[in-house]
C-alpha cells in the first residue's frame, strides 16, 4: 500500500465500523449524541496515529514473542495521556464518555492496525493509515450520533432543530436505537457497494 492509499482507505474501503466491523462497542454505547461520537472518534484517532508511529519505529526491536504485550503497553500509555487531557480540558465530555475512554486500550481497531499494518510498514505510511482509519471512525461515530440525536432528541450538538410540536423518538437514544441505526447504515452501504460491483480485500 502506498502513501496515498494509506491516507484514504479508511474513509470507505476499510471504514470502521461498517467495513472492518470493529469498534462496535463504542459505536453503540457512546453515540446517543453527535458530540459524544465526535469526541470518542478524535480520541481514538490520536491513539491510532501515535500507536502506529511508535510500533512502526520499534517493529525491528520488539521481539516477536512479546509483540502483542508490547503493543498494549504503547497503546495504554497513549490512552492515559488522552484520558488525562480530556479530564483537564474537556471535563464534561470525559464524564459523558466515562469508562469508554480507558477501554480504548482494548479497541480492536487499534490493536488490529498495529498488528496488521504498523508492524509491517514504514513510519509515515503507518501514521497515514492511523489518520485515515481514525478519521473514518470519527465520521462513522459522528454520523450515527447525529442521526440518533436528531431523531431521538430533536437536537444536533445540543442545538434545537425543531419547534415545540416535535415529538422525539426516544427509542433512538436507547440501546436498541443504536443497533437499528448502525444496521440501517451498514445495509445501505452494502447495497450501494453491490450496486457498484465493489469487492473489498482486507489489508
């Protein structure tokens, strides 16, 4: 994969959670509002970029037998930085995201990109991969969160969109609404891909 492909593949071909079908836990749990989806997505993007960078830099140094444990140490260090920064500068958002910020450590997207990509590619391409997949994840979570918030609360990023006569679909901001929204979007993307005859090969 060249630099251009690494910088763009995460926006459609390997778009999480719709293509890689990874990171479903935060996709379902924190997307009751667009702000939550955006915040979680940016936090994951930061960790992806820098974990890919460090793992690519150290790929010839880390012994094969302890590579997964080493990756988790790198990822956990970055997650602690993100958690402390959010508590310091974005405290209300960190409270809303709660336990899901520390759980970034075990996010399958990050560990998967470390094992499948960063450990086998140069630094710049690995960072581009992290940026691409991370921003794709951010867009996905923000989209799901936007749809759920608009339909379930009548707001978007906390701003009212409809008049007082609007009856929100409370179902959408609950757990079943997350499954429904994610499933509908996934079905639409798959239908569009089949119509275009796209075939995806995971990297």
